[in-house]
C-alpha cells in the first residue's frame, strides 16, 4: 500500500480520458501537479519527523519503538516518491521518443 498520497481519488470513466475542451490543462494538469506536490510535502514531513524522533531518542526522550515506526514510515514514503518519480521520467522519455 502506498502511503502519503492523501485524499487522491482515482478518475473514472471517460471523464478522465476526454475532459471538456479547454479544461484539460486546468483540471487534469492541476490535479496531477497538486498530487505530486502533496506527495513531496508529505514525504519531506515524514523524513523531518523521523529525524526529530531520532534526535529525541539520542537525548533519551523517545523510545526505540517510536524511532523505528518513524523511520519505517519515512522510508516507505521515500520509496513511494522514488517509484513515482521513476514512472514520470519513464513516461516523459516515451513521449519524447514518439514520432510527430
């Protein structure tokens, strides 16, 4: 299960494939960029939280379980972000190879 995607809802039916004329960029493009932005923000927040909990553990203020949970959550979010980045790059390369 991918975490950190927030309230992303999948588009269904032909609405996702055939948006109204003139609104394709404003609705689909903005929704995609907002999703990617939210993913990046959540990933950074989880990484910062894991770092903070680790520092608290070094000071004796947090237990090992909290550190492991925070680090595992951060790692999972980072792996999801990397996988999505790789898919975006692959899609871009495929589109750039298309003959016009």
